């Protein structure tokens, strides 16, 4: 078995997403899936913060524009929700890695509901740099 951070927590989050996919299917907007996921997170006792604001610093100065992570679960895992028939793209990976960098978290999970089968990708960042 692989040894990676938050293995059980990631497993729980993916289980929630599989339940959502089973009930809703594919093709809805991201907002629909996020609402359903939040219901499932609550029912399954998974701590989560929806649409968490992430501030960005540049050379020690806080920038006006911010990121919003779809969820931060278990206070450590950034979960990005997509509904794209093209799958999990390099742009989505870069976006999630940026969220990890500015948040200081080390684990991200991209979930894509845009295809018949649920897609997910776990990202682990060793670059916990909060400044650019």
C-alpha cells in the first residue's frame, strides 16, 4: 500500500464524491455538485469549509485579489470541484498547486464530475512557500 499524507481522509472525501456522482450523474454545474458534497460532508462528519478565501502575498504585501478554494476539508486538504468533459487538465492542476502554495497546505484533491465516471487526482506539494 502507498504511504501518503491524509490517506484515510482522502478516501472519505472520494467516497462522498462517488455517492454524489451515483445520485446526480454527470453534467451538472460545479455549484450543484458542491452543494451536494456539502450535504454529504455534513452527513458523514467530514469537517469542511466551503469557498474558503485564500489571500495572496507578493513581496510581503497582501494583494487585492484573492483565490477561493471550493472546500478545505479536515483543515488540511484543498478540494477543487470541476465539471468538465475534457477531464482534469494541466490548468486545473496548476490552479490547485497555487492554492496549496498560498494556503500552506500540502495536499490537494481535484474532483471532476464532468464525465460518466468520477475522476479525481490527488496532489501533494512539497513547496510550502507563502511568498513569491
